[in-house]
C-alpha cells in the first residue's frame, strides 16, 4: 500500500484510510504527519475525514484585504523611517552650514584647560610653598649656614669618637 501518490506527492485515499484506522507503522505515520503540517489541501481532506463533514468556506476570500492592509502598513512604516532619516539629514546640514561644527573644537578647547599646563602649574605652586617653608625655618632658627655645618661636623666627630672608644674597650 502506498501512502503517498508518486505523481503529485499528496496522501492517497488508501493512505488516509490507513492513517484513520491506525494501521500505519511508525515511520509512515511520522511522514504523513509531516506532510499534513505543510500541505493545506491534504490537511483539509484529513480534517474533512475526521469530522465527517466539509469545512465551511468563507463567503469571500480574506487574502486580498489582509494583503492590502499589510502593504498599507509597510508603506506607513517606510514613510516614517524615511521622514526620520530626512529630518536628521536636514538638521545635520543646517548645523554644518551655520558653522557650529567649526566653532565646537575651539569652544571645547577654551572651556577645558590643558592637562599638562594644569599639572605644571600645580607643581610650581608646590615648589613655591616648599621654598617658602624652608626660608621660614631658616629665619626662625637665625643660624647662619656655617654654624649649621659646624654642628654637623661636631656631631659626626662625636659619633666617630664614641665608636673608637667602644672598639678599644672591646679589645
């Protein structure tokens, strides 16, 4: 028994009878189910056989009105996208011809300080503050520079004497 017609590829009357009676093996049942999933004419015949009555046909076809609505909707969507793109292009050209884009880099450059110059200025402020603090410390001690050198050399000498004395006492 052939489930499918070799000439048209549709399910035969014997195939429908075997499908309804449950006499098809598993592979043939799967093939028939797959065919019914995409073949509208076989699906309508199968539904007809299951219910025992013919399916109702609509008074008039709905294909034409639905397709017209889909076309109208696609035109509206296309028009909206075209309007958005056109408005964006007009705005960009208006800004371009008014010179906004040529003024923008100079305005941004004037508004934002140069980082390197800013860092250099901060470092100079820190150096000036450190120099001022050193001058204040020297003025507060009122000690001339040669006295400081003398104090340092005396401290080093005392340290060396202490080390020599310790070394002699260890012997």
